[in-house]
């Protein structure tokens, strides 16, 4: 019995199609977006200044709904809840 030789083209096409589908799915979820985060530990009652916060890009799916997106939004506001370094600054804690 003669064995049929299989062409690698089908496997290559399947890999390319799978890769394109993964890229399309991840592009919608991982699209980076900027949020304001705490640079240092910030105590409750502290008035926020530009040196206490910074912008950091995170995946869009990880962004809280009420996260601040510009440093100008945060400046001059008082925190009601303390924040640790790296915490996202939320409008609900101002």
C-alpha cells in the first residue's frame, strides 16, 4: 500500500489563520489605556499633586470604570481612602 504524502501547506495555513484570530481577539481586550496611579503611599485626607501620582498604561479590560485617566483630573482632589504605591486612583475615593 502506498502512503499518501501530506502537504505542509494545510498545516501552515491553519497556523496562520489561528494566529490571526488570536491577534484579533487580544487586540480588542488588551488595548492599552492610561490610568492615574499612586507613585507613593498616600494617606487618607491627602490633597493630590502631580508628584504623588503618575500615568500608567494598563490593558483596557483591567481598567476600573471610575478610574481617573489624566493627572489634571486628580490634582487638587483629596483622597478619602489611602492608596498604596501602584494603586489606581478612582473617582469614588476622592
